[in-house]
C-alpha cells in the first residue's frame, strides 16, 4: 500500500518551514513482518539562505523529523489506541475488501 503525502505549514509563518512531498509505503517483508518506508523530497525554507542552512544543519533536523514520523506511524499500526466508550477510533482491516 502506498499513500502520497504533502506537508506544508499553513499561515503567516508557513514560509519559515520546509515543504515535504513524499510517498509512505508499507509492504510485506517475510511471513510476519512488514517494511514501512518513506521516499520523498523537501524544499528548505528561505530560498538560498535556507539551502545553505540545510547543507550545514537543517538536513539533520529533517532526517530526525522523518524518522520520528515513521516511528509514530509504525507504532500506531502495531498498537492502535484502546477503545473509548466502546468505540475504537482505528481498527486494522482484516479483509482488503472491507470498507
């Protein structure tokens, strides 16, 4: 399964943050495992100054942010939140045809 993703900060301060275009993919990896991957690119903020800062340090921040995103997605898939008031907000699909 693949899901397209665009992350772009909104509002007046939006131009101070990078823009991310990516695809998150999950696929089987053996009998009881799966591989979660993100392939994408981002544009650093602030034009040429942002590109220079990205080369120096911001790319490390971006890498750590993407790593955290993937860890959180994997954690949500493997340990969904418990039910509240008898209703789950998320449930794993057992049948690909299930709505």
